[in-house]
C-alpha cells in the first residue's frame, strides 16, 4: 500500500469547489462538497486530458471546463457524452486541518 | 412490424443520436447512414490538435465494437438520395432502400463555396477528416498558405500551421476578423495573438481574382496586393445541407425548419444539428441555426428522445469555444441579443464580457484567456442566461463577487 500524501489545507478549498494538486509527476483534483466533505480524483478528464480543476463543481458533479463532460467526483462515474470512461478516485482524510490523499 | 429508426448523417449529431436511442432502451433497428468512409468522429480537432500533429488520427465517437455491441448498423460511404415520405422509405445511392418509423436528418453543413473562377487543385476547404489530411500534407515548414476568411476554422488552422513553421496569410473581406458573433474587444486579442506569431492578417480587402495553376495560388486583392501561396484554404462559413429534405418537400428556412421538439414539417421526420433552424427558447423563440459541436451533440440526444415520443422542447443556451495558441475563447448565448456590455477581469489577463438586453436580462457572455481561465464563469453565465436572470451589472463586473452567488439569488 502506498502512503498518504499531504495535499493542502482544508481551508484552501471553498465549499462546492475544486483544486488542482500535482504530486510525483501526476495530477489530481481535490473537491470540497456542499456538505463539507472532501474527495479526490485523477486530475485530467478522461475525454481529452483537460485539467478538471478549472471546471465547475455543482453538488456532487464536476464538469470538465472544455467540453462539459460530467463526472460524479464522489464515485468517479462518468455522466454522459462526451465522457464514457470513469475517473479514478482516491481515499481522502482530514488530519489537523490538512487534506491527505492516498495515492495508489 | 417495427421498421426502426434511420439516421441520415453520421457526424457528431447523428452518432450521438444513435447512441442515445440505445441509452433510452430502444430495441428496434437503428441504422446510421454516412457519406464518409469513417466511423462517426469528432470534427473540432480537425482545425486544431489533429492538424498540428505529425499524423492526424480520427477521434471516433464510437468504435466498430461499440456500434456492433449496441446493434447500431453503420452504413458508410453512401448517400441518401431520396425520401419516400408516404411509404416511409429512404433510398440510398447504392440502390438499397431503408424503411423507417422515424427518420432523423443530421446532414450537417458544408463549406460555403467561394464564388470565383480560377479555383483549382490548390484551393481547398476544410470539413472532413480527409480534407484535413489533404491540407496537412501541405503544412511543412517553409511552405506558404493563404487562408481566405478570418473565421474560426481559418484562424484555428492558422495557429496550427504556425506551430508547424508554415508562413500564413489570412485574408478577410470584413473590416476585422470574427465579425460574426464575436465582440470586437475579444477579436482584437485574437488578432494580436496571431500577429505576435507572425501571421499576416489582411482585413477589409476583397479578392479580385484567383489564379491556381495546380502548384501555386496567386490571389489578387481588390486593393492591388498579390498573395502567392502553395495552398489556399477557404473558410468563409458553411451552408446547411438541405437538398434531400427540400426534394422531399419539407419546409426549409435557413436550414431544415423544425419546431421546438426538432420535428420537421413531417411529424415522422426530425432534423438536428448544423442542418436545421429551430426556435431558440431562451430568446423567445427567435429562429436560429447553430454550427456548433455541443449543439450537434445536445440536439442529437434530444431528437432521439423525441423520436421515442418524449415531446421535449429544446431549451439549451448556445455555447461554443475556440482554441488558438494558448488562448481559449468561450461564448455562451448569442452576443447580438445584447445591447449593453459589462466587463469582468479575471486573473492572467483573462476577461469576460457580459451582454445584457435593454431590460437587464443577461443574454450572452463572451470570454477569452489563457487555457481554461474563463470556463467556469462562462458556464455559470450560461446557467444565469438559461434562467433569464437579471443580475446587477455591478456584481457581474466585480471580481470579488462570485458568479456562483448570483445563481442563488
């Protein structure tokens, strides 16, 4: 199993918003839901490798900034054209105000 | 007996409609007819990334396996030549005949032809993947291309050609580039980006004559200048493909005329995407025709629902984008609906123009900036436009007030 990696401060992300996090040559997206929970997925859209962190979070959906592909960021499930491949998700935990994600 | 669904046109719109029919659990025959030899594919990359790559590849909407797995019959390299509305039959150019219960015309658009004599083998248009391949073959460093028309296709192609070291001249008869649908303030940013990349843009000068000897093109401008190029790409807009519909007696009005549910004047025939004109609900039913990827996709899916009887009205706000160099432009709504503009500056030189109608309704938003800097706010603007919101102009213009907070209002 791989280690937990510190991504950012919990307060760095607004409610119902997303932030980009790069680590070890990879890029991730970290989300804060409207009910104040945190989630993490791969950072690039599965359609054309666009950074999802530039996209809009509405409820539990992240929308790609380029072509409006939609994913449920809690489960990674693709929600219709043009995306058909799910996003990979990662476990997240809060520790002393820090967001940690488990990069598999 | 079920005759099934037939879709004429295997582009973004037709391809999405076929998939959507299966997503909706329709289990009758679905036949997708296309005149190109390829799988349904995405056209936007043709003037962008695909053009700048060494060997352009097709970005298919669905593979052969997916089409087969979903029992979608794809007939390629064939044209529909006639519709027998009384008998519910479509005649194809290979002599075969397809029966239908419901028919979708997703015939798209075709490049507007330059009405001048003298065009030869070195004067080309860009619409299909094969067009893109033919153009790409001429884009080697040191070559010269002339682009006739300062619209999106031409400017995106100019940007791709510069990445390949090609000398580029853009000729636009209008006083500036992107006259149609793009505010001058944003067109200026794009113009400057091209000039910084050594693209020569000539505006406000018409073409007097073209001479194409098969190896070189000479374009004489009305003002006296002559442009010599190895290839001329003509990008002066597109016209809807309506011949089949017109011959079948369907109503044509700047495209195949459809109602809000995308039905033509024949209730068993639908039309969607570039080929149709439809009442745009968000502007009180003003009839428009859109040539945009997302519209093709959304209308393809909506047509599928309505072919199955949903009776759902089109409600989407128009949206499109363009990529040139590191810049992305996004526009939601049609800016010509507005009479007042409010500017909102974002980080990194990005900005958004909000277009408001006389009564304060937000009707469009046009943004430009590096990467996807404007994407989120343009998307939020789209939601505000869909709600016919009348946001306070001061709030739109203030970077410290989040657009998302205006949605809650």
